[in-house]
C-alpha cells in the first residue's frame, strides 16, 4: 500500500471525474474512515469507519440469526494439511496464503496457515460433531478477520487483512443445501439494497469465477460510481466436495451412512468501500442514515457571547428531542472554527442531516435543515423547532430512499445490451469502467477468456432466470440460451 501523503487532511479532494481512485483514497482519509498501517497491505479502521462496520454488522447479524444460524468462533491458525485435503480449494488459495513456520522460537512440526477462509477447519469440526440426521442441519456463522496476501491493495476493497462474516452449514440433502444457498443470497440482496441503499444485479458465477471447491457460486454485484462492478457478497453451494474430503458423514433415518451437503457464504468490510463509491460525491461521503453513526448534526451559529446562551439552549433542547426520538444526533460546539468550515466538515463525513440554528432562527422558533443527499437550493428548508424530531425522522427515511433511487438510476443508465463484439470492445476500451454489459454468452470458457484478455471485463453474474429466448454468443456467434453481465471490476 502506498505511503501516507504528508498532511493528508490538508489536501484538497481530487474530483471524481478527474481521478476516481485518487478521489476514493482522499475521501477515506479525509472523512477519517481509515488510515494507512505500517504493515504493508493493512489498514487501521478509524472510529467513524468502524462505526459503519458495526452498524451493518449488527443488522446483518440479526438477519442471519433469524434463519436459524448461530454464531461460533474458530481458530485463526489452520494446519496446512487441512487445505491440501480439497484440491481445488488449496489450488485457488495457494498464491494468497500467509504461512507460519516458527512459534516460540522453534520451527513448527507442521506449518500453520493464517485463515484465508474457514471451510477446512470448520469441516474438520463438523466431522467430529455430526453423527446422526438428528444433528442436521448444522448452521454456523462466524465474525472474524481473514488474511489473503494481496499484491495490489486498496482501502476496504482489497487488503491483506479484512473483516467479514462467514456462514457454514451442513444438510441432509442436496435440495436443502441448495435452498439454503439461494435463501442467503436473497437475504444478502435485501440487506444491501434496503440497508445500504445500493442497487444490485443477482446471479450465479461462471465456472472461472467460482469459489475454489464450490459446485456453484452465487453473487450480488453493485455498480460503483466509476462504472466498475464490485462483488458485494457471495453464497456457495459446496455439494459434498468438503464432506468427502473430511469424511463428514451422518447416519440417516434408514441407518445408512451418508455424506452431508454443504454451503458457505460471506460478506466483508469491502461493503464500506461500496458505500463510499456508490453514494459519495466531490464534497465527500453521503451516508445512508441506517449506517451513519451521526444521523443529524446541530451547528449553533452566533457571533456575540450574549447570543450564545440562547442559541446553545435551543440547540440542546433540539438535541434532547432528537435523541428521545431515537435519532443519533450531536451538537458541534467546537471553538475557533467558522460555520462554513463546520458545514464542509460534516458534508465530508456524510452526515445525512445538518441543522443550523442562529439567533434569528431561535426568535422565529425554527431551524434551517440541510439534506446531504441533495445539493443546491433544494437541499435546504426550514423546520419548526417544536417539531424538529418529527421533521428529521421523516427526512432520514426520505434520504435513505433518495440515495437508493439515485444509485439505481445511475446503474440503469450504465447498463447496456450489446450484440456486436467490436462495438462492445470499443465501449470497454473507452474512458471509465464501462458499466454493465448485458450480452448473450454461449458458456464456452474460451469466449469468456477472450473477453477478459481483450477488454479486462469479467463475467460478473449470470441471471438466475433468463427469458428463454435464444440468441447468438457475442464472441463466437454460436447459439446461446443465456445472457450474462460482464464488467470491469474491483
């Protein structure tokens, strides 16, 4: 990861249209979401950034538990031999592994892998715990950190160490496991669209993009502000690949030994990056109210000391009303800073609603309200101080819907159908990410490889339901029965 620039907080934010990557880094630093770590490829989560993770973690945890899954915790270190039990799995993760060879000053008898994911160690424990059909389904979830030795890193999106949740379930039948995989996929979709206000496309991955060791991988994909796709969550139907490797079997109701059928699924802290890139603008973050640690900030404005007491009293009364209504609010009483500086600072941090109260406002019994999801004159309005909590509560709901609608409109505008490969290639080679390309694809890996090598676009998702109308593959012209979304991605 690049070294921290000097006086980063004094640096002007790079415009999105000028350099999206630089803009993104500027926002993460200036909004104090994260900072660079002395360890290459790792970041430090600052309180505002970690608060976003806590908000989405807590909500997602509630939703996961409603499915019947329970939280557990497994060791950070995994015996290297465990990964070697499933051939595709070890091959897929080999380049990313961090391996511990010494401990306590001595060489270890067997190297330990710092977990890149926990399928192997969890399957080892499943094989100890599952004996009968009465033990099934076994549904566990884990919140933890993982390590994947990335060569090219970017805050939140791709770091050597990151935080996530990983669900692992074992079932008596293929049908039950497949249903679990799709049920969690839908849970993820609703969570990201409803809670994070990020629109998605949903589908299954191609064989080339499949999770190592999975029979089928499903995905939710968002489109970021630069036209590139971001994988926001995946669910995997593992079949019996891991249960056979780890001898995870159960006695069925006919007294026959059977291998369990399994799933795994996960979401990571890259969702914080998704929020920044989907909703942010040149002024900084625009946080969905659901994840904002401060949903409303009150900025008292006065010049004379005698005005201060009256203004601050009104501000504190408003804060009390907001807090009683369950709104996460605060007063900015910092000294030595102009109102304009404070306005810009809270805009950078993405606070959904700003409340301005001055002497004239107090006299009129009202406040000026500024919405972060809008800009210009339409972003401001006046509200009665007597009903400030009701007004702000309604605005937070409107803001959540507004951010989703804006992002949805942007995704639709940047999703195009292509039936001519030359036109598609030229489009992908143009400026920006290119957006989603909805094309017919015959399913031949050679066609997928050609697209990836010539345009850097990959198959992001194959819709779960196609219209059934046959067409011609964008690349080879052969008959194709499915459409797929291709895009450049993070």
